[in-house]
C-alpha cells in the first residue's frame, strides 16, 4: 500500500508563504525599476492581490482576470479621454455609464474580478490624464506594463518556490483521513479481543481533528474550482467523497460511544464482525492508495465480508432462544452492527466516485440545468452600482476643482470604498462605507507617521530593501489562509509598502 506523506505543519506552510511573498515583492520592485516604469506601486499591489490566491491554478486564473480587466479599463479610459475630454458634460456622462455597467457586473458576474479591475483602471487612467490628455497612452501603457511585470514575477516565484496545488492537497488530506479511519477500525476490532480499551479516547481525538479536516476540504474545493476547469467539473464528485468520509467518521464515533464488545452476540459473531471491520479497513487503504496514485482502486473483500456478516446476523435474529430470552439485547446489537453495514454502503458510493475520477474514460461532468439562464436585472446590484458610480464622478469633479495632492487616487479610492464594504462588513451599505473609510483613515495616519520617521533610512538602498522585504514578509504572515483581502491589518501593511515604494524610487 502507498504510504501517506506526513502533513506539512501549518507554521512551516505559513513561513513558506511569507518567504514567497517577500521574494516576489522585492523581485517585482527590482524588475519594474530596472525597466524604468512609472508608478511602481501598481506592480506591488499586483503581487499583494495575486498572492492571496496561494494555489498555482487559482493564482493563474486571478492573474488572467487582472490582466484582462486592466487592458480593457486602460483602453476604455484612453478612448474616452482622447475623444470626449473636451466636452465635460458628455465626458462625465459616458464615464458614469461605463463605471455603472462595470460596477454592476462586478457584483454578480461569473468573473467579477475582471470587471472590478476594469472599473478601477478606467478611473485611474482618467484621473491621471485629467489635466494632461496628451499622456493618455503613456498612463495606460504604464499601468498595463506594471501589472504584467507583477503577474510574471509572482507566477514565476509561486511556481518555483514551494508550489501548492489544491487538487493534490485535497487528495492528500482525504488520504490522511482514510488512514485515520483505518486506525479507528483497528481499535474497534481490538476492542472485541480484550476487556480494556481506550477506544473512546482515541475516537475523541479523531472527532476533534476530523471536523477541522472537513472544513479544510471544503476550502480546498473552493480553491480547486478556481485552479482548473477540469477540477471544477468534478466538484459534485468530490463533494460526494467529502460527504461519505464525513458519514464514515460519524459511524465510527457512534460505535465508540456505545461499544458492544462484551455482548454475548458480539462474541458469537466475533469472527464475522472482525472480518467485516478488516474488510472496511482494507477498503479505506485501497481508496487511500487510489488517491495518492491517481488510479482506480483495486477490488477488496468487502462484498464477501458483508454477505457473511448479514447471514450470521440473520441466524441470530431468527434463533428461537434469543427471541424468547434476549430480544432487547439482540435488537440493540443489531442496530450497532447495522452501522458498519451502512459504512460499507458509503464506501461503495466512495468507490463509484473514484472510478469516475480515475477510470480512464472521458469524464462526463454533471450538467446543471440552471447554467443556461437568461439575463435578469438585480435591482439591489443596480442601486449599489449607481451609488458607486455617482461617488466616483463626484470625486472626479472635486479633483478638477481643487487639485488636491494625490488626486489620481481619490476617484479610485472613493469608488472602492463603496464597492468593497458590501462584502466585508455588516449593516446598511452607507454605514459600511462610512465605517470602512473611518478604519482606513485610522490605519493610514500612524502609517504616515511611521514613514515620516523612516524616510531618512529608506532613502538608503540597503535599508530600503530590508524594509521592503520585512513588509512583504508581514503581508505573507497576515494573508496566509485568510479569506478576504481588504481588512484593517492588511491595509496597514499594504499602505506601509506603498509608501515605502514611493519614497525609494531607485533605479538598479
């Protein structure tokens, strides 16, 4: 049988991820500086966003949508500014309509990230060329090149250093759970051969760990669906596998809570019962080997053991002496025994799914009839999109009137403050946006003070690289196994990195 490799400790995975994050960030900054690109913070933000995906396939998909959205937004912004900037009302109307459409699609589309990046780049390009229309192409190309550099370096580092694949980790985790089930079955079998057993203690430990593993399996399914279309097509099959493993554990835990090792019927059926437990254990081992080797599981002795067990149990049920004198006890034991037969049924379904996955024939994914649905207008999404677009237009007008410092980021930030809190905060959307802005302001002020004191040291090339490496390392520590991207802690480190990049514009 194939052995299950020891799982990598979470602390070591976190350290690996943080190191990859730091290397990708510093290398991206070096490459963008070497190419003499403007606004290097765009490259850095690309690293920060892509590294959240962690898994190779999910990161590649996110990189594609980021690049696609950036190119579309840049071309759209250049086209609007080049043709309509001279006509203020018409220009703002067209920008409002474009941003509204992109905002609406970013709320409910299958590829929301691409539309989010399109709107973000559109506002960034327009605000950047608001007072210099002749720099439209330069701004758009600079933005796209920074994104491309960030994507290439991030994918290269993540693929070269400790790559993580959701599909492989899913298989390994299921194999590890099956290995734990084998141990539990051996303990149950041993309880029929000796008076004393620590079965309940062992099952308690297994119960505590398996709940976390089930949650992690669901997370891996979510990441794996983004990793490849082939994995996404197999999600229903993988969901069945997770469900059957979960039910198998539930049966084992229930068996530990009500053992019948000392029952008269357990002793009379010890031979058949031990054969059944051994067959279930062997089946788990075969499935574990199948997952590790990506192959169809071999045929075990489960069916023969089940038939022998059922035959012996039926004999005990129909025995006249037992029906007269020990009816209650045999009924209790029959319920206990039927649990293992139910476990065998779950393993049969498990085997069917493995055959579907590794059978060699072309996999036929389950077709969901709901996929072919017509377009339906979501009124709530439309209202939110109109609110976000109106905020961006007001920010553009404000920048045109008052010329504040850093005006290129104001429309982008105003739009994001309306778009993002919808998914990351509780309460009414207006309250969420205000709370979101307030949190970022509180975080930004101490970061600015910190950068003011560090500015003389960051101007030095050596200390600047140390500061950037440490900042990216902290981003990796914070981002590891985090569902969301825009949280208060993450923004604090992100702002520190962006500020450092703006302070040390060195050219290697």
